[in-house]
């Protein structure tokens, strides 16, 4: 070898031969499929074709461009992306996902996303494919509410639009993660997925007389107070479960909201607006005092609606109370054609206050919504007197006690 010229990527060497003119060789190193560094070479031409090194270098440019071309990353499957997401983001304290949100990711990935897309590579999961999949999703019989009274496997219902939106959003989050970590090149395909979250049916509302009739049919003071708290304060069921006696200021008639309980997880409340306290009317404060006097769990840190089956260590299961006591009480009161859940009381209070002419911003504050309705252009802070005045409309509920 008479001459070698190194290059930034590879080198050019003049190699002699037993017969014929010397040849220019282009040499480089690359990583093979096993991840090991190996030497490669390619003959550019002989010295008669390229007399000077500069001639050989120009002839080698196409080869150099080829080995310097960016190597596309290995296309991951959705299952591999999910594993990467779990390891690097799902439990990241800086992202601060709640335990219930993390649990929802695991549930949806196992039940819906991975069975359909787990073996596909990221470039195979496009908007049209996901849209068609979402449209055909059905609820399993075990997912149907007892209120639907549909338990036969041959009568499945479409998956709720809200659930489909969550699935689309989780897929979008996975693709955003892939782009952020340079595991996927291109736009997030989930942006183009058309999936609305509108309700399939209009939720039922209870009138004040209907709520009063349900309260009359509940003989257990704990369950009766539970319904009164839901109807008067419009707290969400996780917020009701999270109430402790230390959260009630009986002198100032004020309820502090510090936590929610979803299943066995203690969670932050939904929004900053949700974490605001709210006044309680004197009748409700008196009812809570009576309940505390009867309760086995009355210490400040005890749950207001503690479950005796576990020695008060956790609050009651709201769905259990709803199915075994509240819905039967509604049927006993002649309310048979309405679907009743804990959120029904929240919606019913909002409807009641609207019927009584309470300002939108007062209702917004009582329900602790983050945003006012689309017709509310200017946010206006409601004062405590206005809130107490609005709550006074529910005083009739206590006449039956």
C-alpha cells in the first residue's frame, strides 16, 4: 500500500496488486446487526482511471454520502412504546399523574389498546385505522350499569363517547412521548382522529320533591345524611368519600375540601376550583352534628362516612350504597323511570338553582367548576352571602327529619 488518506468518515487507500494497476479502496467502520463494530471496504477504481488522490476522493463521494446518511431508528411496536412510556414517563413525579389516572392507563391499555394495536408498528397506527376501531367498540356485559338492565351478551351497547375520547387521548399521549424521545418521526397521527365526547342521552334530573321522597325512604341516618350532603353541596362522590370531621367548621358553617378518595386511592381534587371550600346551611350542619354524635368514628381525622366493615379505616363504597339503598329508596318513592347516580344530585341542584333564578356565577362557584358556561363572558366572584342564599332553597329537605 503506497498511500492512505484518512477522511472524516472512512479513508481512501491505494492498494497494490500482483497483477494490474494498483486500486483505490474506500474503507470505513460500521455497526452490524449484532451491535459490533466491523470494517468495510469498497474498490473505487484503479490508478489508471484515477491517477491522483484527489480524483479518487471525488469518485468516493457517493459512497461517503451513503454511509453518512442518517439511519432511521428502528420502528417500535405499540407494545414497545407502551413499555418505554411506563419506564420513562407514566410514573414521573414531575408529570404528577394521579394514582387513578395511572390505573386508568393500565386498564385501557390492557382491555382495549394493546389487544388491537400492540403488535403493530407506530407507522401502521394512523387516524383512519383508529377511527374505525373506535366506532366498533362495544361495552362488555360486565361494564353495563344495572340501570340499563341489559345483561345479555347479545345486547351490547357502544362504548360511551367519553370513554372513546379517553382512549384517543391516551394514544395521542403515547405518540407525543415517542416524538419527544425521537422514537417516531412525523406528526402525531391522533390529532386527526375525529371522536366527540358528547353524551349519548340527556341525564335525568330530580325535582326537590323527588329528592325529599328519597330522603324519607332512607331510614339509616348515615345513608340519609350521605344523600343530603350530595343534594345540598353538589360534591362529587370522590369528594364526599374524602370528607373527614376535621374538614367541617361547625361554628362558621363551612366545609373545607382537601382530598378525594377514588376506590382505595387518595387523590388531589379535580381542579383548583374544586379545592375551594364552600358554606353549608345550618340545617345540614345540624344533621352532620347529629351523625357525629351517633358515629363510632368521630375523631377529627376519621372519615365522616366511615365504613364499619373495615373498622372505619376507609370510607363507605358509594356504588354499594347507591345500588343497595338509594336506588331502592327511589323505587319505593315511585321514581322508577329515572337513572339515578351520585352525579344526579349534583346536576339536580344546578337545575334547581337555575329554576329559582340564581345567577350563573353563583351556581358556578357552588359547583366549583373551573370554567363558566360558554355564555358567561366575564368571570365574577360570588360572595358567601349569595351562596348561602342559593342553598336556602334546599331547606325543605330537612322538614321530613
